[in-house]
C-alpha cells in the first residue's frame, strides 16, 4: 500500500499555537475569583508532627483557608501510599503538612512562613542496603520490612547453578545509578474549580495521566469518579514526571476549592517541583555473568535494589520491566534475576522516560564490555555472538522472531559499527593514546532491545473518538495525552490515512475524562502503538459508514468505493465520484447517519508466570545500537562527547522528522544521565533543587549526533509503526562509560561520569 | 503600598502602568499585559524560558525588576507575528524543521534566535550555539532548533 499521509514529515498539528505564544500551559490558565495555594513542606526527612500552629497565618489579611491532614474529606492515602498531607509523621523533605489558599501568590507565600510546625525528630532511614537488612527500623510501621509492596520481580530460566558450573570465566560486578529529574522546563500547575454546573470538581493542569488523578481525587474527596472531571492543559514536557506530584496538588487544591467554593490554583516553583516530584529510581545492580572461552554467555544472575523513597506507585511496574530486560538483548540459557524496591526517607522514585531501562541497560551493557575485556574479545564481536537472533529465546522464554516479529539486532549492530567506522577508530585511538598522555580518545558501543508498550505490566488498551462535522472538518480525541512528544500529529496522520482525507481537516481536543473512557495511562511509549490502533479502529468504523452511503449514491458496490485524498469514487471508474464534503452533507442531512465513532484497542493481556517470570513479555520489540566517541582530559576530568551514531528499529515512522526529534531529545537526556545529572542529598536533605545546581545539557553540550532509522517490517503496530519515545535515552550512558574505559583504561561503575569520577578514575562515594 | 508609574513600549505599543516597584518584568508582562508567551521555568535566570528582548538585548525577564524597564522598548514572542496568521520566518522555520516539541522553551528560543539574526543574518553553527546557550530545551536535543535557525536565516537572506 502506498501511504498518502503517514511516513511523511508533516508539521505538528499543535505547532502554530506553540510558536506564537498562544498555547495555554497550566500557568496561563486563570479562572475568575481564583485563589492561590501554597504548601508548607516538612523541615525534616523524618519526624513526628507534634503541633501545627496556624493562628498567625490565619490572621494574615488575604488568607482565605488553610487545611491540614484533618481536613481531608475522604481517604488521606492515595495510590502508592502518598498522603494528601502528612498526618502524624513526615517521611521525607517533600511531605506536605498544610496548604494555604490566599487572594494572591504573595500572600500565600507570606502565610506559609507564618505557619509553625513543632516536630520530634526521628533518625531517618537513608541507606538502601541498610533498609533492606534492618527490619527493625521501618519507614512504614504497619509493614514487616522496607521492601515496597509487589516490587519483588524475578526471572528464572534454565538452571543457574549448572550454568555457572559450565562457565570458563565468571565475573561479579556491581553498578550504581543516581536519582535524576525529568527536568521538564514547565514546572507543575494544577487548578481545581467547583464544577459550575453540577456537584463535583473540575481539575485542569499539567497532568500526564488524567484518569489516575480522577480516580485518586474521587477517593480523597469522597466523590464518585464521575463527579471528578480532569482536563489537561498544554503540557510543557513530562517524561513520566507529572504524575504523583500533580496528583497531590490536585488533591490539595480540590479540598480547598470545595471548602472555599472558589477556583484554586497551585503553581510549583522549580525548587518545589524538584523536591516533591518523582525521580528516576537509583539502582544498585549486583551482576554475575558466566561465559565460555569463546565468548558464549551461559548464565546471568542479577540482584537489584531500586530506591523508592517513602511512597511509591511505580517500583512494582518498573521492576517488572527491569527484571525482563536485565539480561539485555542476549541469548542466555540460564537466568536468575531479582528486583526489589526499597522504602527510604528520601526523595522518591517514579517514572522517567525509559522506566528502568536506562539503569538496566547501563548495567548489562557495561557488564558485557567487562566480559569482552576479560576474554580479550572485541566489544562488537561479543555482542554479535550473543545477541538474540531469530529462533532464540529471550530471558522470559519467549521465542524470538515468530509471527512476523523481526529480531534484527545483528544487522543493526553491524551497520551502525560500519557507519561509525568502529574498527578503524579503535585502532586509530589506540595509536593516538599511545602518543598522548593527557588527552585520550575513546570509542564505545552499546545495544538494546526494548519491549514495546506495557506488555505484561498491564493491559495495553486505548481509546479514540473521531467526529466529522457538517463542513467536513474532523475532531479527534484520545484518552492519551500530548505532552510534547508529537502523539497528536501521529494520531492525526493515522486518522487522515485511514479515512483517506487530508491532514488539514483534523483538529484535536485535550483529553477530558468526562468525554472519553479511560484506556490506560500515557506511558511505556504506547501513544502510537496502542493509541494509533484505537484511531485506526475509529477511522475504519466511520469509513465503513461513509462507503455505504457513497455506494448508494454512486450506484455501485460498497467494496469498490475508494476514499482517497478527499475524493470518493468507484474503483476503476474514477469519474463516478462524489466530493468528500458533499458525501458528508448527504450522510448528515439526508440519511441521518452518525459520523462520530469510538475506536477501542485491546490486544488482551500477556501471560507470564509470577513464580518464574516466564512467558510472552511483549507482543513486539524495538531495537537500537549506539557508538559513542569521546575525548578525555585526564588532568581535569573533562569528558567531551564528540560523536554519537545511533541506529534504531522503531518500525515504520509515522512522521520521520518527529521520530528523529524524539530520538535526539532522548539521546541528549541520556547524555545528561551519563555525564552530569545527579541529585545530591545529605542526611536526607536535598542539595540540588534548581537548574543552577542540577545541571542538564545545554546546546553547548551537544555532540555530533547521527540517527539512522531502520524499518524492518513488523505487522503488529498501526501501519507498521512501533514505539519510539523512550528508546533514545538508554544507550548513551553505557556507550559513554565503555568509551571512557577504551580511552583511559578506567572502568566507571557508577554514573554520572562527572569531573571527579573521570579525573580520579574511580567511584568516590561507593 | 508604594507604586511605580512604568512607561515603556512593548511589541510596538506604548504602555503606562502603575505597578509595585519590586514586581519582576516577567510578572508585569504576564499579568498586567497578558503576554503569556513569556514563560517561567526556574525563576533564577538559568533556563531562558522567560527570555525577551529589551532595548535590543536578550534578558531573562525573571531577573529584571519593573523599574529597570522604565522607558525601555521590549519585544516578546507575541510581537513576532505581525498580523494574525502571518508568521515571522523564524516561527515558520521552527515549525518546518521540527524544532518544537512541548513548546515551553519555544518563545524564549525564538527571542534569542531573533536577536541573533538581527545582528548576524548569516550565523554559523557555533554562533547559533552561543546565541541560545542560555535557553534550555529538554525535549528536542537542540539539533532541530539549530536546523530551524539556519533555515530561517537562509529564507530571510533569500528574501532580502
Ligand atoms: S524563568 Fe527566567 S531564566 Fe528561567
Ligand atoms: S520543546 Fe520542550 S523544552 Fe523545548
């Protein structure tokens, strides 16, 4: 089939508003008579709350309402144990204790300073390993240990003991990753208003997952779910992050809005955002790998601890994904992995682009390089030897390469290495490094496979509604959210392609929980994969209705009606035609046909055994390989990333330009992860909370990036498309540390590879 | 409270406002003049989301007090689109080159790029990087932003 609208780099459907400053983000939305809310945060990482003195603040002119935990009408515990406001004990520095609603932002700011909280300090539980071992000191006293509920995920394949017995070499290595922030440039905003027309509450804001906010707020407010309506504003980036924090903000502002009967707006400062929002979980990965002399991997064991903070609603999902991917894109007969999420009195882990992959891929891809060194093999050869090929079985026992699901790792690794001139560069840099003692050059590889969509994590459903109006204009709504990733443009292209119309007809409205059913969250790079299928389903329903009417009008069989490029005609008899707009008129005015249709996608659950982790983890996979070149000043520790060549198979790109944009953006976040980003904490207090100390890549940090798109045919997704959002980020850190080893002969097992680590060539903190 | 009578020109239009002197220029633009294209990302002069042009110079409007804008001439993203639907070549190039994702950094990026092209109509890659080094973008990885600025420069040079 020749595509008319997809696989083309058309401009964003929401671009005009964004380049003119007209797009309304959360902070730009205001309602008449609104109040401004601000939270009083904990002063300690762990303490008993003895007394909260509100008197002075209450007396301040312009303060309208102050709430504490006592004022929560329904439950004070949301999904993942997150409290709306801490009642008896604060468990980290981001815990809220009271919230002020005032006539202006300034007054709210003043008022929170007047609130005095008396505490009794308790020794915080900060160290993850200690929290695991010591079950006397508990973050949650109703539990028997500090392991997060349902966060232990495992994989058992083959016979691990036997596997290691048959190995010629065995390596044991531990890798560490830090807390990092999504660092979207727009801080979180939520506005809650008493529903103007009925009982209930309406919530607007930078909300990645409107339905989970809806469900949690219903419980907090003691409302029916139908009485809570959530609409997201234009979202200034999220990458998984605008979730738990906006849920808490929505709870707090909703309570205030109902009590005051006025709209209540809460805008986080960058410092509040960095303190209160989720981070990428830090990992401690304890790997053991066994291989034959010829490089064949025979066994991998991995025990992983992922730091959750005091509350967590993601470790149970992220750890599953991690346990599935722990052995990387390699054929391994004997596997034993265990992932545990751990409660601590620190900032907390949540979703951030990649969702366990950036940590896991850093671990396994470092390990493979270490194995190659041990065996005196080239990093490229060891990967080519062990990477999954058609007929192999993944760690979950899933047979790869079945049912038109390609497994092109070998081809991708080869081609990327060739484009990067890998072998020649290895030699060249070796020569260079011999001659230069201070400045060193290095090159490193990493490769990956990534399960597309939720897989066994949940059911990958999605919904979309398409409505054609009288004039032929078309409105699309999805239950999934646009956060900048370009989902709307992809959906609009898919809808136009399915319907046979031009993209210009399409417009999009923001997800509104009251008009489209919850099909699951906008996560796991499933916007195109699952959401696109729902759009196709809706489009097909409408097209079928249109064809029926056209067939009557053109006096021919429905099956021979073609709708293409805004024209409707009989196949092989192009002159027997009707204009698309005219057909719409006939449908609505003459025939009374409904031109609104909902599409629903439900691939069914993936079946996996809980005891062994074995089964089909994902219906299909995406793949990638990156080669990174660096230059190191061994005196100063400065690492310059010169070049990244990365190849990805993400299926057919719906919009090649935007797909590349997703990959470039992901790659640069990956560079930040590998090189500079890290939350510093001391005794449970945050040392980094704004962009002056939490460093992210600026334009000055970008290397020469070359992205190659592969498109190995895969029937699973919509028009052959798969997943793209998360894949870009995960290959950079491992290829970077591998390049660093190549340059300096120092192996770094803890990221980021910042100045200290690079100049001393060892881990400082571990 | 003491107020300040602020007279300045914004996007070609004269304004006379009465504001508190400690109000930031960012708030004056957003709240008093409803120019919501000026964004706030960090409030400490690091992210560049609040970038506007004041008297021909790039400034972070979160770091400038209203009083400092007295008698100045300011250009915000709203001033780039001369009439509804008639985009500045930079705006069009940002769309065409895929330089916009979430769009939160975009107004600031556009202002920094605009200022660059005013003084340097044919910048090379390094000059582009220098010009927007103070504007963070977390979404795009910057590559398509560089492409967009080059494209705009090329189109503008061809026009003139
Ligand atoms: S808000 Fe002004 S520089 Fe970030
Ligand atoms: S497009 Fe999102 S920050 Fe630049």
